[in-house]
C-alpha cells in the first residue's frame, strides 16, 4: 500500500497515519520529498485494505500495490487453469472451444434441431436459456424447469454438455440438477450472494462481464466464487456500455489480452450479445479469437424471424458452420510459439 | 412503432414486413420517400415489440413510439406518486425528505448514537446496511439478521422508519419482517427475480440506479416492481460510471429533471456513494436538491476513521446538521410557483 | 514518482531502473516487500516524467506523485485567481458572474435585442458566436468578421464585455481585435497549437472542457495557455459524453467541487450545451451554482423557433430573468462561512 | 424526417408543425395513433434538418431518416474508394496495407534506420511525427520543419510515401510541401477549420477517430473534408475513451465492420495508440485485421527505452516483422468469398 499526502499535510498528520499502520503490525517506510510525503507500507496488504486511510486528515490518495483478487490472479499462479465441462470437453486447454445454441430454449424440437447442427459443426457444448433476464417485464421470460429438462435430454442425446443461466438464488439447486455449466449473466455479475452460492455448487461457472464492470471488477467477482471454494471459472467478455450507439455494446476486445496477463482462468468471448445483429457477429468473433480468446459462445437459431428472444443476433446454422472453419484457422495462426 | 428501411430495400422486403404487421392485427401506414421507405405501425405497440422485425431483410432500424414502462410513465398518469413510509413519513409530497444513517450497522450503540443525532437534525428515516454488497469477498459483509434487529429496535425507540438493503432472493421475507423500506442496490438494479419478489413484498422500495443503467433501464426496472403489484417505488440517483476518475462516480444530476418529466415516482439522490469522499458530499447534495430532487439519502458516522465500510464518505453528525439547513433553504428556492 | 515492479521482476531489472533514475540525478528509495518491489523517486518529478520507464522490463506501473499542471494547480498557489474581463467585470471574485447571449450572432438587431435584455437582468458579459463549430458542413457556420463587428458595437453600446469563440489559428489576431474574452470550444480543448497562441494573445480565455476530457486533461490544457504566458483563464464545465442518451450531454456537476480543490482558476458552467433543450437548462444551472460554480454562461434567444443554431436550448429573456433571481439566491446560501 | 409528438400534444400544436413543414415545401404525412401523433416528412431532408423543430411546442422527438453524411455514405455509392498514396501504394484495394514508423521523427539516423527495416518487412508507407500533440506543454513537441525534411529525404531514399500529422492551420501548406499523406490526430478530429483546409490540400488524408467521437461524428468529420473537395480520405480507429482503465484506450474493434457497412472509404486501425504498451499491440492488430480492416498503422522504434515520445508502445523491428506475417495470414482467411 502506498499513501500519498497532500502538499499541505502536517507532520502530525503523517505521524497519525504512521501510528495507525504500526497498530496494524505493518511497517511504514516514510519518504519525504521536497513537496510531498509518501509512505510505503510493507507487509500483508490485506490487513490494511479495509482501514479507511483515505479518511485520515492530510491523505491525498491511497494506492494498492497488490492485486485484490489473489486466488484468480496470475501473481503466484503461473499455470493456466483448464476447466473440464461434462466428461469430454475442456476450456482453456490450448484449443479453441466453441459453445453454441439458441438464446432461449423455446421447445424440445427447436433445441434438438439446433443442437444437432452445431455439434456437427464442432461445438463442444450447447447453450440455451431457461430463465431469461429481460429488460422488460412484458417480454418472454423463459420456460423455466421445462426448459432445463429439455437441456438435460438434449445433453444425453448428443453426448455434449449444456450451459444455462441461473438468475435467482432460489433456483441454484434446481439448475445444478440439470445443467453441466452454470452461467452468470452480465446483469448479475455483482450479485454477490449468487456468486457465493455458485462457489459451492460443484459445477463450472461461466461469469459474464457486466456492462459497466472494469476488468478489475470482473476479477473480484470471480474471486467471490473462488473464495467460496470453486475454481472452475470461465470469464466471458460480451461488450461494455460506452457512448457509441451504432452497435448494441462495444465489444472490448482488449480485455482478452489484458485478462490473459492478469489471471490464470480461461477467457471466452460472446460476439452475439455485443453485436446485437447477426451481420456483425462474424467479424467480432474473428476479432476475439485473433486477440487470443480460449473460446467463443455464440447464438444460433434456425428461424430467427420467429425467435422468442434475441432473434436479430442469431446466426443460421450454415453461417455458424463457416464461422467455425475460419475461427479455427485464425486460432491456429495466433497460437503462440 | 416506426420501421425505417435501407435505401437498398426491395418492394418485396417492404411487403414482407407489411404482411407481418397485418398478421399481428395492426395497421401499417407506408410512406415512400425518394430514397427510403418508412412504415408507421398504428395500434397497440406492445403486440409488436417482441416481434424481431430488426431481423427482417431490408429493415434498417425499428423505433418505438411509446414508452416501454407504461405503469411508471407520466404518459397517462399526471399525478405524482407520494410514497408513505412507516406511519408518519412520506416521500414525494413536495417537502424535502432526508434519510440518513451509517453505511453499515456495526453495533447497537453505533446505530442508536447516529440515529438519535440525525433524527434530531430532521431526518425522516434512518438507513443502515445489514447485508452489504462489497466488491471484495474479503471485506466486512454486514451483521445480517442481528443488524436487522437493531434497526427495528432503533425504529421503535426513535419512532422513525428504517431503510435497509436486500441482496438475496432468500432474504426477502426476513428483511420484510424487520424493515420499513427495502432498498435495491445499484448492482442489483437489473436482478429481475429480486425485483419481481419486491413487487409482492408489501413494503415501499428504494430502487438505486445501476452504474451503467440508462434512465430508460431504471424505469424498466421500476416497471418490473410495478407490474408485480407494488407502486410504492422511490428512484435513487447515485452516480454513473464514466471515463472520469477524479471522483468515484459521476453524479448524473441531469437525471433528476429528466426523470421528473418521464415518471410520476419520487426521485431521491445519494450524494455519498457518488462522491466517495466526504468533502464532496455537500456540494453534490446541494446540486441534487437544486435540480429538484424530492429527497436525499446520506451516510453519517460518528467516527469515520473506525467505520467498517465506506468511512471516507461519511459525514460527521455536526456537518450533517448544517447540510440539512442549507438543503432545506435551497429546496425552498427551487420549489415551483 | 513511484515505480511498482511486477512480482516476477528480477533484481537486475530493479537495478536497471535504479541506474536510470540515478543517471537523471534523482534519488531512488527502494522498498522491497515480500512479493513486490517499489521505488520512490525523490527530486524534481518533471525530470523523470518524460523517461519511458513504463517500457523498462519488470516494471508494472509508474505513478506520478506531483500534479502535471504546476502553474494552474492549487499546490503552492493558495490564493484564488480573479479574472478581470473588460473594465468593470470580474470572474472568481466571490460573486456569481453570469454571461448570457445568443448561440450565434445572426444580425445586428438580433444581438442588440438580446443583449439589452440580459444586461438588464444582470448579466456581466454578453456571448455570441461569429465562427461556429458545427458537426455538419451543411449547417450555418456563422457570420465571421461581420459578427465580430456587431459584438464590438454591442459591447460599446451596453458597456459590457463580449465573449466569442475562436476556432482557427489564422483567426486569433482578428478575434483579439474585436472581442474582450476568447472562448475555446469543447472540440478544440486539446488543439494545442491554438492553446499556445492564446497564451500570448493578451486577453482572458474561457476554456471549455472537452466532451471526453478528464478533469486532469482540462487542467493540462489550461497549463498550455498558462505556460505560454497567460494566467487569465476561466474553466468551463459543459457536460461530458457518457452512455446516457436521454439528454445531450451528462452535466458533470462533480467537476465543480473537484476543480475547486485542484486549481486556483475560476470555474463556470454552461447548462445550455449540456441540456440541449431549454426545459432542462434551469435545473442544471441551479445544480451547478449550488455545487459552487463561480459563474454561468447561458444561451438566450427571443425567437428560438427561428434561431439559426441551437434554438431548442435557448431560454426566452423572461425565463432568463427569473433564472437570475433564483441562481443568485442559491449562490448566497452555499457561499462558505 | 420523423416527428413524434408528446401524448399531451394538442391538435393546434400538430397543425403548427404541419404548417412549418409545408412552408419548407415538404410533404407532411400525419399518422394519428390512439395515444400519439407522428409526422413523416417526405422530400429533401437537408432542407428541414436545420429547422429547430425540437423547440416547437408539443414535439417529443425528431428523428432523421437519411444519413447526415451523403458524400461519404454508402447510400448511393456502392463502390469502395481506393486511396492512392504516393506513386505505388494504395489503401482499400483489397490487400492489407501497413504503415509503420516511429512516433516522432527524432533524427535523420533514427528515421532512416527504422524506415529501412519496416519497408523490408512489407510496410507500404512510413509514418513519423514532426509536430506532436502532447497532453503536457512540457513534453517534447517535435522537430517541426526539420522533421518534415527528414521525412521527405527518407521517402526518396526508400521510394515509399510518408505520412505525418498536421495540427495547426498555419502549417498546412508547409506539411503539404513535404508529406505524401496528411494525418489528422484524434484530438483534432472536430477541428472543423482544419478539416476544411485539408479538403483543398490536394493530398490524401488519414482522419483518426476522436476519443469520444461516435462513428456518426467521424463520418460527419470526413464529410467536411469531402464537401471541401477531397475524397481521398482514410478513416482510422485508434481506441475510444471508456470507464476501463486497464488499457490506455478501449480499442473499438466493432467500428471496423460498422464503418464498412456505412461508408465507401477505407478503414485502418492504429493498435499502438489504443494499447499504450507494446505487449498488447499484436493482439489488437490481429483483432482489427480479423474484423476486416483495410490496413494498419503501427509504431516501431529501435530503442524504445530512449524514445522521446510513446516509447512504451513501440514495437522492435523484429517483432514488427513477425507481426506482418501473422496479419497477412489472418487477412487472407477473412477476405470475403
């Protein structure tokens, strides 16, 4: 921890902070510049993080030196995490892993139709929403448990794991019963009580970045899951909110290399939600893979004009097939070494 | 609903959309300009909102004409809502209503000490967190039910309603038992299953604006609560996330007059969370009141250096007292008429 | 300057940086924590700022301790600057100073008509654009020198200084000839060659904050003017670009108290450009004054429906008059002491 | 143009707008819904754009139907523009065009050393700054005309065109004398008088997107150059300002496909300025190429630790060479067809 004082800070104010630091059994190293004083605090930063030093008179700024997310940080964890999903699929093992499927599970037929095609094109898992977070209360809210059942049947039929979102603390046990991977949506990224529950759910978790979450926020949210006992976490970039309105969300492709430098967890991208319309899904998917993503999650529908949610951003199965070929080719080029 | 076609759209593509609109029993009014065609859809917009018209070939843009939040909109509801909290307090009745108290309930003594002072200075309700949403899993997470009990005792002791946050779907019943007003934090503004529960909880709700929520998102979140049966909703501006880092959040003071023009619900401001440090709390509070806010929620602590959460932004009781005087004076000036 | 090393940094990498610091005749103070090393550099920070230390192997972050804008900073300049404009008006002298007038000078009559009214209501200076920065090349671009002449005549007629914008390096001498105060628009805030010229122009400058400029950027832009010899600078908050689209720009009212704590220069607000529509001008003006602004610049027009630019945001003279009364009343309340 | 009225709008208010539209010799088509009235205005939208209809009583919103940038829009210009730079190089011809060189020209030797290497690796043009826009007035500001002379000599020596920035209206003629392509920096994207001058300069222009410029703003800025007579314009994405601080700017990779759908001009990317540090330059470059960019502009330096500007983001020549190979391979994959 580094504490910078105002130019106007008095010796007494500095001494007051030094005392507080020593009280916490840490070692303050004081550097007096011509105009400003700075204290370096040596010792376990965790101890001092919660002390409201910012509130001490004379203090201008308090700057942490250590990362606030020690379990998911690469500091001290050099090896990348490989997340096993279901029996045969993995995320983060060096190959490009693609998860595909409809936005919402609308019926057994719809799900099975799409699943058959995306698996044939190389998807390692199938996604589909049973509980849908919709901005309007008047929109389709998902099939609920019925949807979960179709997902499980589909999973058995095609021998492929299924991914679905959980939104409500009271539904966690139910979703765990049917799904192979639980997804936390962007709007729930800082639903801390949900994160704690998922830390104990025994299944891998895909954690989507919130629309206004910094990369540090995302890693602290992941730390919640990790601190509760679950390190099978996959981070997902899906676009952030900016001033630009020409596209639904600004796909923050930079987060891919930045996250790779900060955490050992696998990183996937969701080009469908960032794009909002299918025309932009392929270029964003290519961009994310080129930037080094470990995987991609993408929405596919056989009849987008009739989709009950997010039809405009769904790819037709044939488009998805050609997308797969190009994404794999790009992944081969950018692979290190 | 207005549908704008691309310059390249064909007659068949326009006809395909017209057909879809008629299928929904709505009335399409086609305007063919020299370069572009536009369709005005007359009839109940709700019916067409869910149709993925954006995905139809030739369509450039789909623009809604009606607000997506009909229960909380001023369109058709001219009279402002007054929210009764507890027996004697009201929000939105034309007077400035101030809620104050500590960030977290830390002990019975701490809460009672602060409550006594803020009530004396004119606060109409006391706030205090029992369940705390913290960005780090290693931070103090609140006293839980013990905190709720202190709140209820305090409420009885000082004859003043208490306000506290609920974060977990499983805690709603518990919190309802003890608290007079339930607060939804910024990070849960789009936790739709929580919003639905609060629509049926029977107590007033303070809904804080999410850090990246547009004003329209906030009103749609309020619509979730309203659509589930509860119209006792108070909206709260507490700062948004922007590129500016000189202050914790950018206090979006414009939202006050904008919200007043769009909704009949009362609007309060939270200068403490926007500021992040106590020095800026007063100017932001004055600004929000000057912009027309119906109330203010503000954090007060007797020993900020020892606070277990958000110490830097807490006001001392004496500061709060002088704040009250100036806020009331400003409210008198800007009152219409 | 503080240099934080990565956990993986080697002793040699630290030594390499120490050497560089010593080469610059500064004093490196090394603090070795258990996991990370930190260097405090003592001595004139200016010397080291330009060294690309970030590029040295092993370095994680470089954090400046001193402000980058030493002439306009409050660090070492306790007394607030009062800017004299024309013979009788001042900005920053403790009274609320209001500048008003049309967006564009459209004709001699239009300008004189408005000027007479706003001066009578208490404006200390009149604004009017002769060169207009328009986002579209097909919009009205201003009357040019003709407009400047009308401004000067108006200024003499009403014994009030005039404020106008300069956009082109080649026009600075021309504008200086006619105007009392030169304004730099938001889009030119980082037009560094223009700023340097204005540092030598001999007239006060109003510097508007760029739409995506941080407060630090604004102060560094002001430093350009100051470093070229002109300290008669007035800073102006006029809204920033955020994700919110319900209003033209997000009026960053927090910048008022933040700037007051960082600089000795006067700070004014422009509620008209932030609002974009006249209905929101008054609440934003009240908010800015309540937050402590030294002055306000606001657009007034007698026939907004016929205005050649920014008609929707113009106040009618009668509205301006009542605005003045309320703004002055608020300023009296928030005045310190 | 579409005009939406408030639910509270009266018949007289609608009639008043209809009258205004007819006065402009346009054709208003009125659609009365149950709750709201909408007018479609048929005819040349340019005529009505400047009328301040937003200010008319009863009007809620005014929505343009046509693009505001007709010369650079794809609406009506199907064929992509190919920009010829110097005698042998082109941008937008279907091949990936890479421009490389140092941030600043620091000396003849420095420039020639880097130029030789990047040309050998396949760069089609060399960049180098002679006038540098620096956020601090105390930073290195460029060699000025001396730098321009070195650029011209280098250009002749290596038979490769040179690209350099112009910042000051008074320098345009000077820069035109020496450079093959003139660049407008992000901070000057809306320096409209500079844009107008460049419309008449007779050389191709690279227009960088401003940090807070929307895609529409960028296209309107390009329209300024086009409307003044110059259609040899190349657009450049270089990152936007968002709330994320883990990287210097958020590289808005989505702008590449969005711009390709909206304009016929070539689009290049600048990964160096977005990244701010060299480690992230390659992933962002790959991402931009994968998203379909026509070219890349990238900073290269032989001794980044000694660079006078932007050293941290410069690539070593050997890194640049391997970057070229991978970028070309990715471009081959994503090429349509």
